[in-house]
């Protein structure tokens, strides 16, 4: 009875103001951490923390980032609440929290290692956001801009697990003034996270079999211009074709990560280019699989009129 009375007295001393103060302390810690990181790195947008080398958000970094922020906030908030009760010892961290944080870290590290391995082996070409066709890549999309089920699953289960855990922490603050440690994460949520992260890594290991094109360099020019197309899984000219508006054209050199060709004097139908600037679509077909298309602008022709007849005048760049 004395122990129960003592516990009741301690719980009663935890006022609503103390709880709000603990929550604000947790938020303040995140704000200070953000400012220090931004000043040191000179990147002032939090979104930059989850971007990959190509400039697009990384799914593995994003889920790692979410768990890190939630666990940091939870720890600082609950420790502050207990410190106001004159208990300054470290909080207990359940094995479930360590497992989730470890798996999210390992997933991000493995995803980075797989990408580096693909780049070094020539199976993937990372060139930066400014060099990639706009609209590709992202939290829920693959490098071709299509929805990626593995990423959707990972992000969806991450939102569910993070949301439930954050609600559990806030409920613990509201209903229990005496804090021993961080709350547990349910075993079912851990299984969902492990399965989704495993699916994401497995999908990443099996990716990049389909040919992929990036931006043409240069992106425009008159007929006769030498153009380089960078990409991945382009194979060789013996089992692949370079397509302009769906029709094959010749290349001057070909490797697994780049193709060089010369802009033809006429369109695939054999007709001369008829407008000053004409946008065409380039693609690659490799063993029955067609890549995404990238645009190229054909320039250098200007229609002129002689005796009322419009003819084509080829204007080469100096």
C-alpha cells in the first residue's frame, strides 16, 4: 500500500506543463541538430539528407531518416520527462527498437553498396539529376519513373510502423508520468519492416536488366551532329537497335553504358527535316526489351521562299 501511494504521489507531480515541456525539448533538440547539420554541410533543406548521388530521393535513406528522427525525438522527450523527476540515468532501449534501427541502417548501407557495385561494373550509370530526364527516380519510383512496388511496400510499412510507434510514445507521455525507457515495437511491425526491407534489397539486386537511357549530349543540333547517349544495360550492337521515332538508325560506337551516333540528314521516313526545331524521341531495343525514350531536338533547317515556292535551306552552325 505504501508503494502504491508513493507511485501515485510521483505520478501526480507530473503536470501537463512538464509533459508539454518535455515534448518541446524533444522538438528543440531536433531543431538544434538540424541547424548544426545545415551550417556544417551548407545544405539547409532537410530533404537533401535523403537524396542519392543522382539528385533524386533515396527510399532506403528516407526510411532510415524517419526512424532516426522518431527515435531521437522519443528518447530526448522521455528522458527529459524523467529528468524533471530528478532521475538522470539513461533510458532503457528495448531490443525491438535496436533491431528496427539496425535493419533500417543496414538496408541503407546495402542499397548504397549495391548501387556502387553496379556503377563500377558498368551495369548502372549514375550521372546526377541535371543529366537525367526529368520526372525519373524518387521515393516511390524506379530510375525510369515507373511506380516501384518494392519501394511502395517499404515506404507504406515504414509509415505504419513509425506512426504507431510515435502514437505509443505520446500515449506513454500523457498517461504515465514515470518513464523507465522507450516503448517496445510490436513483433508484427518488426516482421513487416524486415519483410519490406528484404523485398526492397532483393528488387534492387535484380534491377537494371532492362536497357535504360539518360539524356542525349548534346541535347540538340543540326543533321551531322555527333551525339552521345549514356545509359545502362545497352548490351551491344549485335543484339540491340538504336531507334528514332521507333525506326532503327545507325550508330558509330556502342558500349554497355553509351552509344554514339550521327544525326541523319533525313527523318526515318526519308524526308528532310521540315521545321526549324523538331523534337524526336530516341530509344534502344535490346533483345526484345525497349528502353525509355529521351528527347533530341533537330535544328539547322529554315524554310525559305523563292518565287513563291517553299524549299528547305540547311543552316549549319559555325
